[in-house]
């Protein structure tokens, strides 16, 4: 029997469901709208949106101009005083109602996420489940964290496409729970459809949320620097983050800027290769399109044969393919390690980085191949890339200092501990790192020399949520730290100094 897209995830059916549940999101002719001034309006300049899964056109992004986004910001700012004056019990009830509605539509949201950003069936549900579970934790514990602190006013959110719910919507719901009005920009590369559904539900529940689409270049000036914005939460690349940090250098407002760094895994005097194999496999979630993905392995030279054997074994077992594929209508969706990267442009940039590394003298040690059986016959595969790995990456290679944000690993061989530490600190700050060794005391000591916010000893570290603090060192993070009470403190003000990674440590963030 020929392979088909599973009827349970076929996109036109999902879109029909969304139109039934949240008809207000669509214009009379079926185009997507923006949520501004308390209602769904403005198709802006529609831009074609293509799924990375197979090139299917999913719709038209309603891209706004700066002038229209300014209207959205000004109205959202106007909603802030009344919402701040609303009692915590009422705010909590409205956020709880929103979570209850989201729970009713988890199936639809997870499947839309799959089509929009190429997540596997399983990971699409993980994103929305983590959002709901995390926000519920804040609802249940908010009184002790909030105390007498007061909201800042209007919080602006600009986030990358890779985790539209567990990162972006989760933050929005906590910010609103704390008494802030909230405006968010939909990620340009994907997530606007599923987020539109979620924001429609939130608005129905009375939450003061605004959702706009548009290019960063067009909207950044309004969503970052405008006087109406009291706080900025940004998740994205280091280039854009640096520009935003520069723009905020003269502005006295709170901010949390999460940017990428080269997250590294150091291996020294180590023998537990079975455990490492499990970690390598887990590390390939979503094709390493995560800010906490480990993409650089710094390995003691004498251990390279064992490392390489372990690495090859894991890589050869990874399945990369179309997340919607089945062999028959009743079949389950396949267990894939990951599907496409976010789009063809990103896939081609990965090719460019890889080719540049080879040209400058790196040695390829693994080049995976796509399996035809995991794709529809003749389907567009332009956004799919199998895992690849390099060793002896020269410093003149762009990839030496850069996070690829995709399935390319670099392995660096070292002979001394000082080399290991130096090679792990190559990007002037990272979000996470790990040190593996049979000597855990040595590993714990060495971990203190690694410039990453979280360093695991014989284990991976991740972003975390709920009570776990998250931030970064150096160029990977600027501004207030988040997680648990710190996330609440980041979007409120009171007597306590807000903890964070600010360019000028002499500043008191509470007064910024």
C-alpha cells in the first residue's frame, strides 16, 4: 500500500477544526488576522507561509507595518492599569479558565505545531503540555512568589519559532498572572497559526493579550524601544540580541534577552559509554534546533576511539523523516528522532557552514543519509538534513565559534585539561554545558571553570522551568534571570533587587 499522510493529522482538517473553534481569527475570506485593540483585525500585507514538512502552503501570515503595530502597543498599554488593579484571585481565575480551554484543544495545537515548524508528533504535544503544566504550577504557587510586588505595566515578547508554547505562551501567561498587559510578536518562521488559536482562547477569558505578526526589522522599533513598553522578553539569535541590547543601553526598562552560545560537552577520563549513548540520542530532539542543544564535544584524545564507536552507533539508529507519514490509515505515526529543520533556507545555511568547515580543513567523520522509506514518494525534502559530524575543526572555520542550530556536531580532541576548559569556553558564555568523567570530584571542580550558566556532571542540563532558575553567562544572556520566583520578580517591582546578568553590574536592576 502506498504511503500517505495520516488522516488524523491532515492539515485541511486541522484548519477546519480551528475555524470552528476560533472563527474570530479569520477574515470573511479565510485569511488570518492580528489581535490588536482587543479584537481580531488587520490582515496587513499577507505573506505566504510554507510548511517545512513537505512544502504545503499553510496560509498567509498577516504582516503588519510599524504604524499598525504602534496602534497595538498603545492600546495594550492602555489596558495595563485596569488589569493591574484587578485582584489576584480574579486574575488567577481567568488564567485558569484559559488553561482549561487549552487542555481541551491539546490535540489540535500539537498537530498544528507539527505542520508549522516540523516537530515530530510527540514533540508537538510536549511543547503544549509543558506550557500548560508550567503555567499551572505558577497558578498554584503564585501567592508566595508575588507577595506585595507590583506589575511593571506592558511586557513585550519576541521569541524564536522553536518553542512557541513552552517558551513564548508560557511566559505570556505568567506575565499576565502577575498583573501585566502583554503583547507578543508571532515568530516569523512559524507558530503563528497555533499561537493565534491559543491567544484567541486567552482573549475570550479576559486576559489582556495582544498578538501581532510582522518582520523584526519593521516592528522591532515599536516592540523594543517604544516608551509604552515597560519590559522586554527576547529569545533568539545573538546577532539580533546584541542589536536589541545596544538599543536598550539608554532605555530604563527591564529586560530578559536569551541568546545562543556554543553549548559544549567535555569528556575526560571516562568509561560509561552506555550512558553517553543515551545522552547523545536525547540530545538530538528536534534536530538540535534548541538553545540548549549540545553541538560541540571536547574529548580527551586517547578516548576518541571509544567515543567514535559510541557516536556512530547512536547516529546510525536515528530516524529522520516526514512526521506525518504512515503506511496505512490505521497505522501509528513513526517514531522519528526529528523531522525537517525550520525551512529550506536554514537547511542550506547548514550546508554552507559544513562546506566551509571542510574547505578550511575539518575532517568529516559522519555523514548521515535520508531514508526514502520515511518520506512520501516525490515529496519536497528541501528542509531535511541528516546528522553530520566533523573533527579537527580549524579556528578559521565559521562553525568553530558558531552554534549551527541544526544537526551538525563538532568534535575537538585535546591532550590536557587546560585545553579542554579552553575549548569548552570558546563562545564567551553559554546557557548550558556538561563535563563527563569517572572522577566525579574532578568533574565538579572543572565544571566551575566552564562559562555556562548550568553545567551538568555526567548528565545533560536543559532550560528547565518552574522553580529552576535559568539564565546565561557572557554573550548568551542579558538582563534578569527567570524561573520560579525569579520569573515573577523579572516582570514585577518591589523592594528586592532583581537578579540577572546585566552589562553594568553596578546598576540596581530594580531601578532600571
